[in-house]
C-alpha cells in the first residue's frame, strides 16, 4: 500500500454504516412528514366536521328562532284577539247590567203601581164589605127586634116560647150552646154561626149566673170585642155594654192587641188576644115558640170582622 494514500483510506464497513444512517434519517424524515401530514389532514377533517356541525346547529337555531318567533307572533295575535273579545264582552256586560238596572227600576215602579192598585182594591173591598156588613147588621137587628116583639106577644097570649135545638139549653127567651174544643175567638164565632147562632151577649146578672152554672169552670169565649175601636166594646148582637162583670184591673189591653173577651172559670171577664186558644165557647140564639109565627126565630148572618184577629 502506498504510504501517501494510507491517511485517506476508509474501511468499507465505516462507509456502509454512514450510508445506512442517512437512509434511516431519511426514513425518519419521511415518517415525520407523513405523520404531520396525517395530523394536518385530521385537523382539517375535524375543522370541516366542526364547521359543518356548527352550520347545522346554526341552521337549526335559526329555524327554532323562526318557529318561536312565529309562535310568539301567533300568541300575541291571539292575546290581542282575546283582549278585543274581552273588551266586547265587558261592553256587553256593562250594557246588560245597565239593562238590568233599568229593568229593576221599571219593575220597582210597576211593583209600586201594583201595590197601590192592590191597596185601592182592598180599600174598595173593605168599603163594600163594611157597607154590606152594616146593612146585614141592620137587617139582623131588625129581624131580631121583630122576632122579640112576636115572642112577647105570643108569651102574653100564653104561648110557650122555650123550644131550643138539640144540645142547647133554654133560659128566659134564648137558647145557649156550650161548645168544647180548642179554638181562637174568630173560630168560635164561625162555629156559632154554623150552628145558626152567635157568640153569647150577656145583659144581666141572672144571665151571667145561668152561664156560670154551665161553663164548668172553663175559660170560655163570649161575644164581646173592641176590634173596630180600641176601648169601645160591642156585643155580637150589636148592642153596647150595659151589664159587665170585669175582673179587677180589666180591661187593660195588656201587651196591646187584647181585643176579644173571655169569661174565666171564675165567671169574671178578661180581655185577651183574639188568636189565643180556649177550650170552650158559648153560643146563643132566640128560642122558638110552639106555634108558627113570622120571624119567630132568627138565623143571624155571619158578620165580617174589621180584620182577622
């Protein structure tokens, strides 16, 4: 070997190693480049997918906003329509309320007019009833006076005038019925009228004593009342009070409204509420005579009281 070329000679193995290292570096570079290219591709793909998703989300959001906006507009439109309808209903309600007030006012006026007409009708009826009652009372009194005169004439001629209906008791020129059962004064009055009589009128102590013997100590209604004028007592036969047998302190109109008279079991009289219930009452009618005589007996008409007690 030449000594000059000895310093520049390299063994073949060393050259081979350098070539292999270069190849490896190249491969590493290529691999790195491929990796970076793959990463870049992945990044680009991810970016593209992200943009696509964002776009879809944006489109969906826009659609949702559009739907919500439409729904909101529809809701607002419905609200406006509802408000308009409510306003119309409120106006209609106000009109109906006004009509109702007018109708009530009209009804009140009609009711007042009707009440006035009813009052006028009641007054007319009352006037007619009073006139009828006055005429009936006058006729009844006239009939009774005529009957009494006939009885006196017949008695003076020796005729017996002591005939009474069954269950009635005779005393002097009258017959008496002692009723039993709980009744108010007006009910007792009608009961006597149904028996062709009237509540008893007492005109003497003898008559009072006779009644006392038969009432069996029961509180009983008699025919005395001051319904027409307070304090002015009148008998059922239309006569004023002559004989009386008041309980001490009576009549006192206690509690206001004691307008009907009762005979206590003791025999003394007491003014009482006409709506009170007593267990007994006494009726009377004229006795009849043994022979037929005009108007020898009287059938009283049912009197009409001033007002129902």
